[in-house]
């Protein structure tokens, strides 16, 4: 859930606001704010896809993630997990992924990020690592009503997403599960087996925000607050 936010752009004639967050169910949220001498000039929108096989040279043949391919779970399993977002709006946007998991899973599950030169967001200074394409920050304890409830990876693309373009390189490669036992297997549940709903209790989101008014993606996403219900 996002609160409304307002952006002031230095212009005498046009003031613009356009932000979207799409979940792994490909639902989306847009927030526009109109007042005197201001009007919305674009629509920020992304479509999120999750794949577990991207070996084909034909992107249309990539296999959508399906949780039923990886049950029953075993300790030490590594599950292919590739993220992609497509700009389906009408303006260029800054885009980021968020991978969210309950704190009950945070000691069992880690996400593998290629091209980080052995930097692990879970243990890096400020819990942040960067590649040439992404900045990845890990928050081990996102609070809801004052209680640590989620662990979350913020995966920000450093390059704007052009109209109709898709993520060129997935920031993620696989999910690793370690420390699994018979007593904690029940922690991994899905509401249904749809490829865009959940992965063992792990939820994925794609956020998009206009590039107008911001110097870079990190600046853009530092300008709105998030709350979780």
C-alpha cells in the first residue's frame, strides 16, 4: 500500500506526477494529483514477469515460474528465479523490483544476484551492493505497526526503462533455501499456484516512477514512503 505523494517540478507551465507499483499479480496502482497550473502528462506502468527458464534465444519461449515444479522442497535447493519488467505506459520510467519475504523465512531464504563481484546485500556495508545495472539494498526487518514483519530486497535499475522496452538483464538468478527441516517446511506456502502470485511465501513487485524531476533512479525512489498492511 502506498500513500499519495507529491512531486514539485521546476516549471512555470507544466507540473507532472506519475507513479505506479505493479505486483506479481500484474495489478497496478497509479496516483495523480491535479491542482491549479498542474496536470498529468503521462502514465507510468510496468508489467512484471517471473521466469525459471530463460535459456531460449526467443524470449517468447521463456518458461514462466511455476511453484509446482519445485515441490517437495529439499534443504539446499537452488531454484531458478528470473525477473523482468516491461514498460507498458506512455512515458520513460525509473523502475525497481522488490522481493518481499516474511521474517520467518529470512534465515532460510536468500536471493542470488549475479555480477555483484562477491558482494552480498545481506552482509555488505549499509546492506547495499551495486553492479553496472542495478543497486540492491536489503532490509532485514521492515516494520508494520512497530513490529518487524518483512525482509525485503530493493532492486533498483540504474538505467531508465524506455517505452515498450523490457529488462535487458535479470537482476536475479535463483533463490537459495538453506536450513530447511521437517519442522519448518510448513513456512513455505502459496495461496495458489499461479506463476505471478507467490513463490513459497515470497512476493515480488515492480515499481515505476516518472523520470521527470529526478536526477537518477535512486533519487526518485527515495522520494516516496511505503507502508505495508
